[in-house]
């Protein structure tokens, strides 16, 4: 798999993976809400391998690749765009077509990002392979 599709998969997972079903109030519950576009969340420990990976464009560049699409289609939320990019990456890599439902709402400011610790911390390559 090329680096771009891999980054889009991880981008979608890291945006959605902060969901906490025990928190009723939105946006505090996290989830696929576009919050990963804010620097405060990009710097979370669990996102460290996404931010700068040897030879790969990293999370910041993955976000930059999606920005022209967001600019052209301003009515699409970041949350939906991240999930669409992930589903498209799976399909482009030879995987199945993943049906997507749209209508996610973006958080509007960095203060609405989930707190640090909702995702597991940075893993070594050996830990990632064995999990």
C-alpha cells in the first residue's frame, strides 16, 4: 500500500477512535468530528507516528493533500472528508467499496478536541505487528 492511502486510513481511525460512548455530550464524546485537523490534537502522543514518519509525508501532509478538496467543496465537513478518504483508500488499494453515510458535524475550535489519552500511545513497529 502506498503511503498516501495508509495515511488516509490512519487519519480516519485517529479522528473516529476518540469516541467515548460513556460521554453523552457532543463534542466531548469525541469520534469522527474533524478535530484531528487542529494542531493540539495532532500533537497527542498517539498521533506522533502520524505526524512525522521517516520518508512518509505524515499526518500534516495528509491533511494538506485533502485541503484543496475541502476548499473546493466547502459544504463537506472535515469529519466526512476524512472518512471518505479512508474508504476511497481501501477501494484504491483493491479492497471492497465501503458504503459511507454523510452528515457528520465538525468541531469548530481546538478547545473542542478530545483530551489526550483517548487512543493508545505511540507503538513501536514490533508492537504494531504483534497486535
